C-alpha cells in the first residue's frame, strides 16, 4: 500500500456567531467579549498532595454556553465549585471581566446556580422562592412582584405561584429553580447536572427550555454533565475532562469529527478502536498495520512515530460493508458475529483476525445485507473518516 500525502486545511474551532439576546430563534452568533470569564492555570488539591484539577485554563466569551463534560471524578464539578466560591483555589486565578474573584465571597460574585436536586425552599411557595433572591438584594416590593410575574411567564408557570415545591412535578420544580437562578439577572449561570434527576422525556423538554431561555436572555452558562448527548445538543463549546485535565475543548461538531486523542474519540459517541502499529507517516496521513496483519490508511491523530503502538479510531456510521457505492481507502476482512435491529438502523458486529470487535451502523432498508454467523465480509472506509492515536 502506497501512502499518498495530501494537504488538509485546519478546521476552525472558534465558536460561531451567537443567537441574539431577545430572540427565540437561532440567528448569527456574535460573542460580545472573548475574555468575559477566564480560568488561568487553575489548580485544586484537597490534601495538599494530589491535584484533582491540574492547571485548567479557559477563556469564555460573554453569552457562551460552555459544558464541562467527563466521567465521575474527572474534576468538572470541582471547577464549578471553584467558580462559585464554594471551594478555594489551590493555585492559579479566576477572573470575570478582568477582575480576580478567587478571594471574593460567593454572595459577592453575582452568579446564579441551578442544582440537580432543585434546592428550593420547601416551606415557601413558588412566588416566595422566586422573590427571595430579590429581597436579599433589597429591591422595591413593586419591582419584585413585577419581576416574579415576568419570570413565571418566562418559564411557562403562570398560575402556579401559590403552589409549594411538593405540589409540582419534577420538570416544574426544575423550571422554578431555573427561574430563581435567573431572576436577579446574573451575567453568569452555573448548572451542576441540573437534569440528572429527570426521566428521558423530561430531560429533553428541559434541554429545550434551558436553550430557549439562554437564546432569549443571552446569559453566559457553565454547565456540568456526564451526558454526551446533552453536551453536544446544548453547547457552543464542550471541554472534555479526564483525571483533572482538559483533553480537548471545541465545538460539538469538531469534538465528534476531529477528536484529538483516543480518550475523546472513545468518550464522545460510539467508536471502533482497533489496535495496530504505525508503519508510515506522510504529512497528515498514516499507514497502520493492524494487529491481525491487515493495513489501513488513516488521518494522523497524536501518533508520534513509525513502529509505535497505536489505536485506529473509526465511527460505526463511517464504516461500510462491501459492495457499497461509497469510495474507500481501506478494506479489511472481518467475520460476522450478529446483527441487532434497532428500528431506524441495524447494528452489525464483526470480529477481526486478532479478536478485536468492530460495529457498523447501517440504515434499515431493503438493501441492508444479511450474513450467516461466521461468514466473512469486507469492511471499507475512507482515510478522512478515521484517525490514528497513541495507544493508552
């Protein structure tokens, strides 16, 4: 196999234009400031020995929706607590509009927060819950009444003001919690797994509600979740955490289509990770010898040199079963194991000569192929649809 060198332009990873505040429909995105919020080499240790956050740096534009995504214990919630002032910073600095806030008391940071467990006052009515953050800021009674009514309407709960939290559904309670976080008009809102306690249908409804309000009001959001779909659906950019370190921060499409390492490729969406060895590197293309001896072409990920162990990453929807009308650079032989009917698509499972398994997703139509268990098939894909990453 001869490895051809091609020139591929770098993808733009900067967030695109933002929805205009006051509009409920997507429009051109135009962030107001590149450095509204800054994390500068932020570190956190609870025992003065082990860092749970290891030099986190990030610039957030005003009006951006940034999601911190990662497995449990990766450091994403710690970042949120440092920003809110509920935990102290071990090293580094956090700034809002160029002003350091790391030594500022939480109540002086003017930050709204939404929690997974709602954190509503159970003995207060909905109206009283919404009025509370305005009362502690000494707003006039008429202004409080007017704004409470406005935000009840905004979250579509007009007529529910006299109810107590126990008399509301989970989705309604979360909308009240969201309204309470927004009612004093903070420029920054933190959301810590706010939809984690809701079922799938309610989660999807609340995702829409949050993005609708974000689009309408234009506040900046720092959102924490371990749900990939939630992060990709709602965010302008996503920072993927692992072991206290950001592995990649980019727009959802860049994260999915151009992961920077094997962890991001595996954590975001479905992926086939096939072991191999780097046989040749030429520009942005890599020729890889798979563990079973077959050779394939890939884009260059973070592999360092020839002869090193690597992982070939290719998504199930980017692989095809030959014969196919798709062009391809790589072709391998695999043994059919089983296929699963999933409704709109069919999932095929194959085994490679080295014992590795790969999955292919095929649209459910009359042309979907059928195999007998143990039957060989030819699997194909384009080099532009896969990457070679360092083996971890």
